[in-house]
C-alpha cells in the first residue's frame, strides 16, 4: 500500500488486530524496525484507490483467472454512529435493515473464479469506491439541509465494470448483482460490453425464471444469456453469496469498522489496509488450506500459547 518498507502489513497485523490505536506497543514488539512516525505517515497520506488495490491483487488474479469467472458487484455500510459526519461518513439507506444508517458506504467489484486444478475458489476484491456525499441540498419534506452524492451507485457500478473490462482486462463471463443494482441501464451497459449478467429482481418486474429464496418466498432472476436453464441460473447466482462472506471477513478478521482515525484521509487509509489484509488472508488460504477465520484462530492460538509459556516462567521466578 505504497509503503516501500512494509509498514502497511505491520499496521494491519498489530494495530488493527491486537492494539487498536496504540502504536507505542507495536514499536516495542517489532523492536525498533519501524517507528511510530512511519505508520502515522502511511495513514495520513491517504488517497488510496482501486489502482493501489489492483497493484496488490494483480498477480494473484492472473494466476487464477478464467474466462468462466464471475464479477460480483455489491455494497456494504461500515457503521460509524459516533464519528463526526463528513462527506465520507454520512447517512445512507441500508436496504438490508430497511432504515437509514450513519457510516461509510463501500462499493466493491469482487472477482470469483475457480480453476479445475484448485479445490478452492479465488474470491477477491479488484476495485472499490466510496459513496461521497459532497452536495448539500434542502429537503422539501423536512426542511432540513441534507447531503447527496453527485453520482449514483448504479453509475459507479457501470464505471467500475467498464474499468475491469478495459483497464484491468479481467477475464470473466458473468456479472452478478442483487436487486438494488438490477436497473435496465446497468443491464444494457453490461450487454454492450459483450458480457452476460445474472441479477435478482423485484417481483413487480418481468423476468425469465424464478427460484425459491431461503424461506422468503420467491427470488426472481434475470439474464441476457438465453442458453441458461433455471438450474444454471440458480447455480450461478449462488456464487454471489461469496461477496457477503467477504464483507463478513472484512468486518471480523481485518477490523474494517475499528478505525482509530478521525480525518477522511486516515479513515480511507484504514479501510484500504483492511482490503489489503483480506487479500493477504486469501493468499494464505491457498498456502495453508485454511479459511480466513481458521487462519486468524491459528495466529491467536499461537499468541495464547506463548502467553501461557511466559506466565509459567513468571510463576517460577515469583517470590513465595
């Protein structure tokens, strides 16, 4: 993450996981190989974007990419109820909870592929954006001043998918997205790029096939690939669940929401560090054949074991 001496991975491992906001202990653990100021500068420089993320993931993607891969688009809200409001941290509609929530709206282009030679699928972010609400307006209904973004999430989605095709030259066949992104403009844009889409739709729109949706009635799926059967649609769309597991890992394994920062620059640097930490976990997954949660547990168990050994040493030297 633009830290030539590896300061970023020190921050991701120690500051985010063990001692959030306490760099002094980190400096003690690494025994002077990195200073407090170096990590501070790494955070304060900010400006990290999809180009920096692509630099981190490109080699891994090229190693596993396939023409049958899926590009998944989704968003999540990183809750920040107690942080001062800004263009980055503001109120967003959370469609999963059905209410407005204060936080950071993170949008991700997610790559899902699995080669015949691998038992594990590569599931990795290749681009990301934030919804920045920089435009002020007066709400006619409430009379209050509110914020809005200059571009919609659907416009951001189309731009990011086009970036994946033209700039990153990603190999993929299908774009998967939920009902929030199943607009006709999105479908036409994907079709123009000569890619197929499979999307969930609301029940009041016309669709090709319908399938059961986990105790919630019916899910309506639509695609521009007329060769797909209903079973094919279901099988493909199930891959979209991997992006939900990605967000879960980001929040629980890489401390996405546990930022000790206050400015927009340092907040975005922290979020980018979480994304890169996820990429490192995904890389380790193939080396050790362990999922992200098992890898984190292994590190914690090793730390607890060393703490137990140290405790026994202290006990033996204690004064009775």
